[in-house]
C-alpha cells in the first residue's frame, strides 16, 4: 500500500507505565462521571459554598450558606433578603460528568498522551466550574440590585447564554489540549522552511487494499 | 427522563454541536484571512473555461471523469466546458443510459473526449462502480502515454458541473506539495430561482465552503461528488477500485486518503457550479442518501482514530464530523421538541421579569438573540459570501434554521431506518432542462481572463 509521505512521523511513544495505567484511569474517570451524574447534591453544596463569598463581595451584603445545604442567602439583615438555590438544573456537575466520561473514553482509546488528557480535563472542568460560579454570582448581583426582575433576566436569559458559551469553549479547550501536539505539527507542516519530503515514487500497477 | 437530566443532555448536545461547527467555522474564517482572500471570493465567478490562465510550465496531466446516466439534458455544455486543453482528457462514462447521452457528448467533442459505454448487467451499479471503470481506463491511458501517476490529476465532475474560469490554474499548484492527495472545490448552485434552490446554495456556498477551509487547515477537507480532484498515485495506493459502493463514495475516499496520510485541501478562489434540486421531495430523497452514507461511514471512526499518519487534530476532526448525525442530529430531533414544550410551559417563569412593554420587548429581543444566534451569524456569512444578495433574502436564508432542522430530522431518521432495514438502493438525482443562457458562450474562450480570486476586482471587500 502506498501512503502519503509524512513529516509527522509516528505519534509520540507512550511509556509502558503510562499504557498500563490507562485502563484503570479510564475506569475511574467513567465511574466518577456516572457517580457525579447520579448523585451531585454534595457538589451543589460545594458550589454554593464557594459562590457565597463572591456573591457577598459583588453585592456588598451579608451572605450566609447554612452548612450542608445548597442555598445562598444574601442581603441578610436588610429588607431585601433573597435566597438562591443551586438546583440540579443549574449545577455544573452534569456537564462536568459528561466531560469526565469523554475523558474516560479518550483515555481508553490510547490516541492521546494520558498527561494531556488529564491536564485538559483539569483545565476544562475548572473552566466550567468557574463559568458557573460567575453565573451564580451574576444572578445574585442582579437579584440584589433589581429584585425579582433582575433575577429573571440573569437566570433565564443571560445566564443560559453564559453557560452555553462557557461549556462549548471548555469542550474546545479540552480537545485542543488533548490534540495539542498535532496542532504544533500542522503549523510546522505549513512553514515553508520545513524541508519537503521526497517526491512520491512513481508507482506502477495499482496494489490491493 | 427527569428535567435535570434532559437539561444536561440537551446542554451537552448543543455544546458538542457548537464546539465542532463553531470550531471549524472559526478556523475556516481564520484560514481564509491567512490566505489573503476576501469572503466574497468567486461570488461573481464565470464558469465553463477552467483552463484559462493555466501555466505551460505545470507538469500535470488532467483526466476528467464524468459518470452519466441519462444526462442528455446537460451533457453537451459540460463536454464543451471541459475540453479544449491539450493536457486534459475527458472521459464520459455512459453508465447504460437510455437516452442519447453518449451521442450528444461525442457531438460536442473537439478530439479530447473518450466515451466509455457500460452495458447492463455491469452498468447502473452506482456512481462508485462507474468511476472505478473510468479510472481503469485512465490507468491504461496513463501507462500507454508514459505519464507519471504522481503527475496525473483525476477530476470527478457531475454531468451538470461547470468549473469556474481559470480553476486549474488555482487548483494544480496545490499538488506541487507531494503530500497533497486530494482537493475539493466549493460548490455553487447555478439555478437559484426559488427559495429552495437558494437554500441549497446557502448550505454549500456560505456554510460548507467556509467550514471546508477550516477542515483544510487540519488537512482533512472532505471530498464531494463534483469538483473532486485527486492524485492518481494516491488513488493507486487505495487499491484497484478506490471508490466504494457506499452511498457517499466521495466521503469514503476522503477518509481513506486521510487515513493513509494524504493531505486533503480546498481552494476558495475556484469553484464548481451545478444544478440544485427543485422540489422538496427530491431534496429529501437526495439528503436521505447523503445521511445514510454519512452515518454508514461512522463505522470508520476507529480506522481514522488508529491511523499513525493522521495528526491528532485531524483524527479528532474526522471523528467529530462522522459523529454529527449520531450524537447531534438524532438526539436533537427529540430534544428540540422537548425543549420547545419546556419553553412554552415555563414561559411565565422565564419571562417573570416582564412588567411592561419595554421589558417585554427587551426580553423578547434577548431571547431571540439567544435562540437565533446561529441564524444571525448565518445571515452575516450569507451577505459576505454572496455579493449583491438582497438583505431580506440573506436574512430569510440565515433563518432557515428551522427548515434545516426539520430536513435533518426527517432525513436522519429515514436514513436510520434504511440502515436498519439494510436498504441501500441508490436513486440518481434527476437533471433539469436549462435555458440557453446557462450554456457556455463559445466566444467567451477568447476573452481576456478575469482574475479568478476576485482579489483584484474593483469592488471593495464587504
């Protein structure tokens, strides 16, 4: 079989140790994704806990989260007390669970270096978490500033746009990090200073597949 | 399914679609700029004289393959448009036509045409089989003429296809890079006389052409059935019959070439035009065939994924492209309707902030922008790609999203049922009679060449 001359060479050689780790790491990632999708109340409590100081800072109001719950109360000791609950529909847990599952499948296929997948996963999940924190903070700020109307705007309209854009960007970032080596190779191939490979040898009769 | 689970699945599907489609479109726009081209490039192109401006120095021999089955309505202008260059040979593969396709082709010939007549029971086995028969003849002619396969370029054209003026001068230099195995030209719909035909033009010219440039950046541009160029040595590497019996033999060939490490390119400063289908029934039939071929090609993801010749980005792009019908179109056909149901039933909650006409109007506009953002981007792209198009038409085409959705839903499910029922019959697209104006004026061959890129035209970039 004749194949195209390539400047890429073979993909990077993975160490045997890394290859041996792939199956268990993949299983852990898939199991973590499934577990997070099925049971995420602890994650929502975490999100509420980390968002509360941000909401307090942005609204300059007193904020409280009762331990073990996913509801942030803001504007305490004022007539404008407001409660924000991180519901299963508002949490970043489900997109992160999907990303964990994707990372598990990619790990199992062996195409990308394990370190890149894990780094990409860390970056993308951090990004999704941060985007949702921003969204919760924005909803809290809008609700505190404009009341129920502000909540409606920030929650259903602007918030949805923020999450769609954020999760899409996180997926692109994850895949770009996983395939990052290839992006570099492609750029090198486009560089005119790259020595050209030998011309394809003329071949005679066609060969079977 | 609970609402949170529905929301999560819908979010993942939307974000996957946005990540893939948005990614290749963004990459396409960047690459377009990197190549120094304007988006309206070729929007005023003339068609029918592809050999204009071709350098005497280029070392390539071009063989056109035109598979035909009852193409009497369109074959003569096509033959006239592809002959007239001493380094080109046109092979019309008459695949058992009942009409006078072969005779009409010969009548339009100026000495560089070979009509390869296939008779039943060998004929009418599909486009791939016809192309393979044509390629066997190319190989024989190449051997007889002592030409080098690496310097032989095979161009597949539909019987109604016309290459833009000067196309070869733009296409052939790509093959100076010995790694380039194939190239696909952007497609324009010629008979844009109804919204349905404009819709097809919008899909090819505004959407596919830009995303193809993005995919070419990763060396994985897809090949189509019209304006498809490939290097003979690359086809030889695929085997005796490079075009498979698949319903989308062009996509199959693109995957095979990419898996073997050949670069697949596109060239925005040249194009090919063709007839669109003029009825919704025919359009659905054509798209079901494309969907079925696309979905069947999904089984080749593993092959692309394992290829050591493909870059990681290329493997990801091919996998993403092949997964679209399975992970976006099929689930979205259900989620889309649940989403509408949720939107309507939750409208009082979603629009709870509305307390007057000002906030109502503002809320409606924000929701419109949110829901129809891709349509607005499509409108912009349509305006930029098609010079002179009426703004209202671009707006309507951009907002064809709903129509596109439903065409995709019908076709993807029908294709799935056909796959499950193992039905793979191939119905050829019927051609339309064209008015004389669509014919290629003979005297045009003598006129001064216009610059095919449009870069030096007087009209400013829009």
